[in-house]
C-alpha cells in the first residue's frame, strides 16, 4: 500500500541540521560530597556564534594551543543554552521538517546524548507524553502532532490519512509497542519496492487527540528503570513513526498521479553510560542493558562517520557501511542513507563531572555535519493508486459487511433479552404459585388434624400417647373457628380436660402412693377419705422429693419451692389449691357424664364450675406443673 514507485522534485543535497542543547546543572552535579569540583563548569556555550568551548575551573577558555576545532571548540547550526525553552528548540530544528512531510518528503528527528542529559525531556516534555499533555509542558512530540494537523488543514486540495506505529530496540531485539500481544519480536525485512521496513502494528489516527493517545500508549510500554544517573532512565531506543498519505480531492478516479506518501520518525535514543559513573551495586540486567546501548550507539557513530567520509561524496564510494552491525542502524537505514531530511538534537551538560561524556557527544555531532542528504517528494503512479483504491474499496466492503452482521447480532440480542425477560416473569409466577400451594396445603393439613381430633372425641377414642400422659392434637385457629368457641374458652376447656386425664391416671397409681406412705411413716387412714385426693397428694409429695425436685430451685410462675428431705414434712405448694379446684371440676364433670349415659361433654358444654370440659391441647406447664417430672 505504501510502495514508493517514483520521486519528483529532486532537490539538491543538503546538510543535516545539527543543534546542541545544554541543560542546567542538577543536584548531583552540585553535590560536593560526590565530586570535589562540584558546581564547576567545563564547557561554556556561546549562542551568539553558535559555538561551545572548553574552559578551565576559573571559567577562562583553555590556552591557544588547545583551542582546536573538534577537540576543545565546536560549532553547530544552533546552540541552545540553559534558558532556552523546548518550543524554541522545536521551531528551529523540527518545524520545517514537519512541513516537508506534509509535502510528501520523509523526515526524521533524533535526540542524542548521554544518560540524564535531557533527551526524553526534550522529546516528551515534563514526564511522560500524557503528563506533558495534562500539565501543558509540551515536548517536541506534542508540537509535531499539533503542526501536522494544522499544516494539513491549510491544504484544502488534498485529503490526508495518518497512521502511527511505535517500536523499540531493546537488547538488540525489535519490539512492537502497540501490539496487544506482549513481547512481540519483529523481523527487519527488505524488498526492492519498499526497501528496509518492519511490519509493526499501524493504527489510523486522523485526529490530534487520537494521535497523541497512540504515541502515549506506545511510550508507556517502553522499558525504563532507575539508575545511578537518572530516576527514570530509558533502557531502549524508541522510534515513533507517523506515516502520512495524501490524495488529491479532485483525483477521484486515481489518474492524475498526485497521490503522495511520506513518513516522519521521532527517535529518542537511549543514553550512553560510562563505567566510572555506574554504581557498583548495579544488577546484571542493568549492566546488560548498558552494554547493548553502548554497542548500538557505537555502531551508529561508525555509520555516521562512514557516511560523512570524503569517499562517500563521490559517485563511486569505496567505504562499506555496515548497517547490519546493529538492529538500530538497520532500522534507521532508510533515514540515514536514503531519501529523508534529518535533524539531530544533541543534549549535554556543562558540568565538569561529565566533561569527557559531553566531549564524546560533541564529537559525534561534529561528524554528522559532514553528511549530506537529498530528499524527494514520494508519489505513487496510476497503477499503485488503483491498487490502493482497490484495497480501500475492499476495506469499505468488509466494513459494510461487518456493520450488517453487527445489526443482525443486535436484533438477535434484543430478541434474546425479550425472551429472557419473559422467562424471568414465568419463573416468578411459578414461584408465587408454589408458595400459595404450600400455604394451602398447610391449611388443609391443619384442618384435617382438627377434624380427626373432633372425630376421635366423638367416638371416645383416646389420643396417641406422644408423652407420658398422652399428648393432645395440635391446636389451630381453624379448629377454633370450626367449633365456634373463642380462643380463651377453648384454652381453659382444653387445660381442664387434660388435667382431668392426668388425675385419672394419678388415681390409678394407688400402689405407688401407699409405698411412699410406708417409707414416710405416715398413717394410712389420713388419706383414705378420698382416693382421688390421696393419689394427687401422694403423687405431688413424691414429685417434691429430693430425687426429683432437687434441681428445681428457681422461682416458678406460682411461687417458689424447695426439695423435701426424707423424714421431713412436705412443704405445701401453692399449686395444691388449684389442683383441688380442678379435682372438684373433674368430679362434677364425671357425674355429669354418668348422668348422660357416659357420653363425653361436647366442645361447647361447661361444667358446674363454669369451665368447659373440652380435652386439653396444652401440657401442664401452663399451670406450673412440669408434666415430664411427675413420677408415675
């Protein structure tokens, strides 16, 4: 798609634009504990003549015998001192190159220098690319993106398409920083039509916001680490590539041959590191990274030196330029030796602590000045334009098909959501019906139990003996309503009837009371006046004995009681009065039954005492007598 098939408007050879930016001294360079000559300057920039000279500790330039070009004094296209802003640097070094890429020429902007010299700050602004956007402290990357769209808007006769890719060279491996898959290693390829290229992920970004977002996403994946010289040191070379394609607005048929393609590379090189400034506690990983960085930068320096050699200026160059010695020079081969306009921003410090490192940077920048390039406007012929348009039509067709599929999927999803809502409603209805059915079943069971109790009472059958004295059926509200008896009357009648059943069973246990009298030494004729009272009293005295009542020492509903020792008179319980009352009710009830041919009283009949004779559905706990503890 981006094949370059012809060039027009061949320009004359031009020099690479080289400028030097000196940063202020940092805290480390001004710390006397680290360096005896802390705060001293070894280099003095002279912006008025675009030169920099080596000075002594006193600030005076070195002697005349040492003032030699390329050794102690250097001259470049522009010198920026400590007070110059990044915007001022960009207007000189990068603004013209951005206009060239809009015209259809290739261009590259490099940032070179030692670790901690300010390369990343110059390219990205204050911090990361995203930080530079938020804090309004822009770097060259932000300014390039801004001017690309501004220049494109000025050319109304052409339509522009921008694509972004971000790669890095880390430990001699090329990685794609915009790929969704992690740690993707890329291969460097070459063919006759495209030259040297890398198949990295390209993202279309036709707005300033999206373009910066893509560049920021790639920058976040870059390898950085803390070193002795920098808190956030770049451990790899990163290349931001912006590919620009433009088409004539009136060239709809693709026959005018005015479609152009160009690329703009923003290269932030990792800084070289000196062994004497490296911490002794550096890890093996940091040392390996430093070795790879220094090797690639040395190869770049040798390639620059070979490109600037006098033999390269003739038509038959004798020097061989080995771009393959490093992945960095191999990737940058189209920019260094081909059709491109170049600008190098060399960053350095004037501190005497790094005098040799700064001198190495200045010598590298001097060698670049000997290189000349020829930039050309890249155009595509009719055949290439037709191919591009066919690919564009194919992409549009695929997009249309995908949109149709998306609409079908959305319609199907809507139907599924409707079905799901209906199924949820049906489920809720089923749950509600199940709950209502369970409630109706429970009501029916209770009604059946009550009906069975009434039937058993009518036939004279006794209740199933679930407890010691027989447990009555479970009372329910339904049974009370069926019998037409109020809850209070039913409760009283049931309690009296159940106590009557207990009394009958106590009277039948005459032998137990006799044995108790013998054991207590009580005269037998004292309790022979009434067998029913005898059985009740004896049973109560037995229950109040030490063996059974010893644990019941807490207050009860009808008063307190204590255990009775053998040979002692039993303590009269307040409940005996109630029992005598119940006995009297029971006797009257039995007399009434005898008078009615032994038919049991109905649920609504009352005894002489005014209490209904209905059999109890409650235990004797209601009257303070624990049924389970009454001995037989």
